[in-house]
C-alpha cells in the first residue's frame, strides 16, 4: 500500500528535471500521473526546453512504476490549454487530487537593459502559468472537498540576484499567489504551499548559456567547470531531494502545512527572512 494510492496528480513541467523526479516519486507512492509540458521553445529562453520525447520518456518511467500516466503537450501560458489539461485528467481518471505547478524557465539580463520580451516570457511562464494551473484545478478540488497544491518557487524570490530580477519577481509573485489561494480554499480541505529550492541539478542550470553567465572569465566554460564552482559552495540539490519535501506536502500527513513557503537550500537561506 502506497501513501498516495488512489490519488491523481497533475504535474506541469513534468517532462524532465524536477517534474520528472516528482512524477516518479509520486508514482512510487501510488499516484496516477497527468504530465503536462510545452514540448517546444520559448522565444527568450537561451537553452532547449523539454521535448515531446522527454515527455514520453517520463511517462514510460511512471508506467514502469506500475501507475497509469497521461502525457499532455500544453503551454501553461494559455488558460484554455490548462483548462483542457484539467478536463482531460478528469475524463481519464475521474478526479484530480494533487497539483504540482512546477513549470518554469530561466534567462538573464540586467533590469535596465532587459528586452520587453524577456520580461514578458518570464512572467507569463513562471507566474501567470502558475495562476492558470491553479485556476484550472481549484473548482474541481473545491467540489470534492480535498486537494493538495504545491508550486515551485525559488530561493531567489527571497534574495534577489543580479541579472535575474525578472526571475526573482516572478518567483516572489508565486509565493504571494500561494499564500492568497491558501486563505481562499482552506475551508474546503485544500492545502496550498510553495517550495523554494536553491540551485537544483537540472537542465535549467546545466546548459552552456548558464555556464557563460556563471563563469564569464572562462572562455567556453564546460559543465565540469560549472560543477566545480557549485561544489565549492556545497553542491547542487538533486531533484529527488526536492521530491521528498513534495511527498510530505501532498500526503495526508501534510495537512498541517498550508500557505507555507518552504526553503530547501543546504543552509544558503540562513541569511534570508
């Protein structure tokens, strides 16, 4: 018997990285999974996003764990597409118990020099995409009188970061959205929380564009160069480590967590509020 037997989870950004780790962890705990990912590029994002093959590969991992999986190509920037994801999930599985609003992108730029498109893409994916995901599933959860919602924010929301003002603003907005929704739906047996990891070892960090931003004094920096830099600071968090926190929050034992912004940073957050 798994802790999530009979539950159905919708995971945005589920094709790889943290989303893939969460999908396999929840499946191992007994949940059926609806995977949502864009399967294509976003204009201002300087690294390849998850592909439809990535989505299929994660679905295969869920199936291998003995759970059912519905992979859906959809863009969180579209309310209509996210509403359609929820409708397909309910049609396929009859219910939605858990939402992990995990889809996100990263890019860089100084605030005074940032192109409008770079700002807009960031807000549209990392903040409005969370809103669309909430909007799609909450009415169903209210009707059923139970739900677990977790949104992926970032430690950068609390700290800010040079050349990441748009990212920090979007992720801080996620915290405000989470806390507000938590107040609105608590009476319906629904909890809403945010997780705020520091650097996680995913393609969002492990790509040449990010290496160049992190190591501007090295010509053509490599993954090995970047990993050496991260190891000097304690190392990157593994996606599965974030999944352990997610599992707590979405389980029955997570009922006392509501409106929380929980940081996982290996001590990096000690100097933040």
